[in-house]
């Protein structure tokens, strides 16, 4: 056997073994840190939830008169109407441990409910906007999606559709506003959303210059 090949093979095996052990140590350390934080979180007392950024749905601003003979649109409107009486908070990016540390373990059930209400809201808004866009009511869809962005939604499609709409109209200021919002997202979609918005903004600049 070639000595050089053997030496390279041994070195490779040693590196693989080292990396496996390193990753195992990291997993063990991460797991230990997680359970330490979880134990700390479970001991945090209930805190008042008055200061949460509750979302109010401005149903009167939405284009409920458009396409309201569509079963799909009517379903969306019914869902949105049902949510107007519920407490809604966008907690995207927060883990249960984060929430317990911040607001107390006893509040986790309520907070989870508020966040589930938000998830339903964001998805329904986009479903409604999609239906209007497909039917040719892009302006109405924009009203709905802009409200969704104001709630810090992390649904990529919402930002992409708005960016395309405003880019086609040369409104770089609108895209910049969305970029400012996206910068504050606590979501794994943040990077992709910002890249798309920047590309849309660059496309306007390219046309102007």
C-alpha cells in the first residue's frame, strides 16, 4: 500500500473522529444549557400581560365588499371577524422557554393561545390577499398585505407580492419601509425576505439610472 495514501487516510480518520467527538461535546453542552434555562424559566413567577403588543384588526379598512360572493373570500372574512374578539400577539421566534423567562411559566398557555391566534390571522390575511390578486383586485390585496406587514408577519409571500407591486410602480420608499420592518423579524425567513426586497429596490434604481 502506498505510504502517502495510508498517511492521508489515517489523518482523515483522525479528523473525522475529532469532529464527531467535538459535535457530541457541543450537543451535550447545548442540552445541559437548555435544561438549565428551562429549570430557570419554570421558576419565574407570573407577570402581568398588560404590556404585550396586542394586535387590533381594523376590519373596517379591509375591502370586504370585493369578491364577497366567493366562498373562499367569505370564509377568510368570517375567520378575521371571529379573531376581532380574541387576544392576538405575534410571538414568532420566541420559544416556550423564552416566553416563560420573560412572562412567567404560569402564562405559557395564554401566550400560546395568543400566538396561535396570530398564526391564524397571518395565514388568513395572505389567503384572502391571494384570492383578490388572482381575481384582479391587486389594490385591495395590497391593503390587506400592508396590514399584515405592520404586524411583523414573517410570511415571505406577503413581502414578495408587495415588493413586486410597488416595484412595478416605482415606489422604492414603500419597499424601504418593508425592509425596515423585516430587519426586526425574529424569523428564519428574515434573510430571504430582505434579499428579495433588496433585489426589488435595486431593480427600481436600475431603471432610474
